[in-house]
C-alpha cells in the first residue's frame, strides 16, 4: 500500500495527479493497514534500489472505516505498532 503512493507520485505528471492529495482508505481489517501506512511510512522494508523507493510514501490523509485490531484487549490502548506522532497525517475514524 505504501509503495502505491510512491508509484502514483512517480506518474503524477503523466496522469495529472495532485501529489498533495493522495490518501488511503480501507475497511475493517484493512483499516488497521491504513493506520499502519499513516504512521509507519518512515520505515523502509527494502534498501533503496529504485528511484521510486526514494519518493516519500506518507499518505496525505487516512480514512479508517470500522478498523479492526487497533487496541489491546486488556486496556483498550492503541497498539504500539501504530506510533502516532506529529508527522501522522489527518485521520478520519468511523
């Protein structure tokens, strides 16, 4: 999902894409993945081998529609794999 943002930015001129308005939206268990994309974009799974790998992958917004598995069962705190900080884009929860 994160690589898709970089790919879209790479093709922005060809398809007239506004690169400041690329967000993610997922439903149910996919909402968890959108949350991770919105908060873990600084992590790189692979070494940069392609020019697309060097393009920032931070989504400009995230829509989490009935997201699953985002809190611990015991105390209902947000799981640590979703590190919200000042760089996290705007997020809409439903």
